[in-house]
């Protein structure tokens, strides 16, 4: 029976992305599903906290360490200059919630073109390894992140093309959907993390820029939605760059004209 979905078509891309979402949503419902998804929950926390840290570095501040706790929460500790202005503080606070969407959008875009499948996975595995050495300073992070990074690296190195592509789509949608997990947190002014009460990310933006935290929560959600929506629109568009061509059967002869 002939398949109704053409390999490499838009329909196939839609189906794969839907499958990635279904896997993410239903893994926790399986026996031991929470244990299976746990390392990837730690990965989404890493996306978030590294967003804080990398924004601190980009704004000229010092990223000191990253702590991830057993419940999946985390803290990125940065040392700010005494003259660091309110916009710098607000940018660092916003960098965490936006980072998963930035990474998710980038991975979804990479999944649309075969030439980027493995380089994107290698880049992610390398970033996890480097950050673990230089910044991660908690037992959970040191135990989980190298395992996740190694798995991603092995997929990039040895997995068939289909699995490599699905891994990108899975990780991209996982990062994109982590905003849903943080939805309540974004509309909370203070939160308890690692046993300590502290300002939430939107609470920190409010403290720096005065507008209420719920306003900044709406801005962050809208920005993330636009990024993920644009990446999905491109990945599912027929105008996206061509995929890797399918191999021709051995009994098909190919001729190429030679131009003198």
C-alpha cells in the first residue's frame, strides 16, 4: 500500500511535530513516565537558568554559578556591578523565561533543513558539557546534565537521520512548551526556590522597571509565542530550505550533461 504522506513533505513535518508534542504530554502518564521525563525537565531548567547567566555576561556582568534542585527548580547567581542600571537588571531577569523559547525556536528551525540536524545537536551537547564544567554547582545538575548531554551527543553521532531530526523536534517543542510549566510562576511576584523566598523573574523586572509583574508576564509570554510561532511557520512552510534528497533506487540511471 502506498503511503499517503510524501517523505520530506509539509504533511510529514506537521506529523512529526505533533508526535513530538504527544510524546512530551503523555510520557508522564506512562508507568515510570515521570522518571523518564525527569532528565528533560532538568534540561528545561538549564535552558532557563543559562538564559539568566548568558544575559548577565552579554550585559557585561559576571555569571558565577548555576544551581538546580531536585524538584526541578533552579537559580543562576550573577555578580552585578554596583552601577548596573535597572535595564541591565531587568534584562537579566527576562533572559531566563525567554531562553527556552529562543532555544526551542532555533531547534525547530534547524529541524527544517537536513544540513543542520547533526550540527545543532552537537552544539547543544557541547553547550551542556561546557556549562556543566564552568557553571553548574549542584548535585542534581552534575548528575543529570552530563547524561542528557551524552545522549544528545550519541544521537548526533550515530543515530539515523530520522531519529536525529525527531530529537531536534522533540527538544525544540520541549523547550517551547516549558513556558506552560512556568505559567503560574510568571504571574507570581515572589517564589520559594531551594527553600528560600525570593523575587520571581517578573517580580525582579517589576522592581527594576516599576510596571506590575503581571504586565511583564504578558510581555514575556507574547514574545515567546511570537518566536515559537515564527519558527513553526518557517519550518512548516514550503519555502523553507530543501531537505536532504531521498536516495534513488539502484536500478535508476542518472545522466548529467557536461558543459565544455
